[in-house]
C-alpha cells in the first residue's frame, strides 16, 4: 500500500478576532520543547503548511501547580512568546469544548497563570473573558527619534511588550514601515516590542492597528496589544476603565480595568479541524 498519507497528527484551527492559530494537543503526542519552534515555523507557513499567525501546543500542567493545563505558544516565525491575548481566548474556549477544563479555569503560560471564563449564555455566548497577567513597566510620553522625526511613544508589558502611539487617523499610517521602525528601535533592544497605533473616538471607543513582533507585519488583531493600549489610554485620561477597541479585522475587543486587573473579552471561533502530515513538512514525530 502507498505511504502517500503517512502518519498524521490531529489539529484545530482557531481564530480570535482575525488572529488565527493552529492548535495541537500534545498531552499524548509528546513533541519535545526542543522541536516545537521548528513545528511552529513549518506548520504555520503559507502554501507549505496550514498557514497561521501562530501555533500552540496543549500540554499537561506540572503536578501540584493547581493549573488545569499549560500551553507552549510560538509565533509563525518559530519565536516563542510569553503570552498572546487572542490565543489565550482561543485556548480557553477549545479546552472547555474538548472537556479538558471547566467553563472557568486557569492555565499556565510563560508569562504566568491565565484565568479564562467561557461565556455560554446570553448575547455574548461564545465569547471568552481572560484575566491577563499584571501589567509591568508602564511608561508614558517617551520621545523617540525615528529617521529624524520625533514621535511620542508609550509602553506597557501586558504579558508581552507593547509600544503604543496615538494618532488622529490610524487608517493613514504605513503600519509595516512605522511598526518595524518602533519594533527594532534601540530603545526597546534587545527583545524588541510590538507596536500599536490607536485612534480615540470617545472615552469608550478606540480604533486599533497592531504590528506584531514575530509575525513582523500587521495582524488583524492583538489581544495583549489592545490591553496595553487601553491601559495607557486610561492612564492618560483618554478613556474610561472599560473600552471597546475595533481592530483592523473589524472585530471588537473589550478591555476592562478592574481593581488593578486587566480583562480581555472577545470571540473565539473554531474554523476547522483536520489532520496534518508532519513528514510532508520535514518534521519528525516523537
């Protein structure tokens, strides 16, 4: 018999506000961490793989951790990320739907434990609310020189580092050019930063576009970026504690600041599930 098909691995394709992710259950597959970056880079590739912004592996939580499970998250270039807000909502929804965890649960990330709540009733059914890790390193009104032009940049780490710039019209900015200039600016070296460009409509509404480190381009949405943007906007007195941010993918992310905690809420959708063939991508199974 032909070995055309070979050995396959089940996967899920999730999207949260246009950020799309491949998800692999690694609890029994046991892909070693040393190989995960290569899996992410090859599986997420367009044409040769499934194509996605990132990949995460679901794994068993360390014994005694009190977590329901943990993940390993990678961008599509193979770089490992501490956290991803939109992916965390996808993770929470999928874990609940697969029976891995209850509707309200906690899972482990490199940035720390994340609490997730899957909303199952009412007009927001299907959305997921996650409590992000406490923000760190918030700084306001930093003047950066970008190719001879001075631009005011704010910063907050909401699990991953985010620079925030407020503009009168986000539709007019060259995100890839300006985003890359901020992402690689020496001020944020050596790790670099994500770059968010926001337009305040009123105290409860913003428009947001994000250049993501690791993807190295604009993405349709970024949950931790939305959280950082709302955190900075509120610190500057531009928004109320809760604001709805419309992303470039035209989806809405709701960010709430409650007693020094940051909550992210939005949709998380299963797009499709299937089987991938690691050998076709030059990947080896354990």
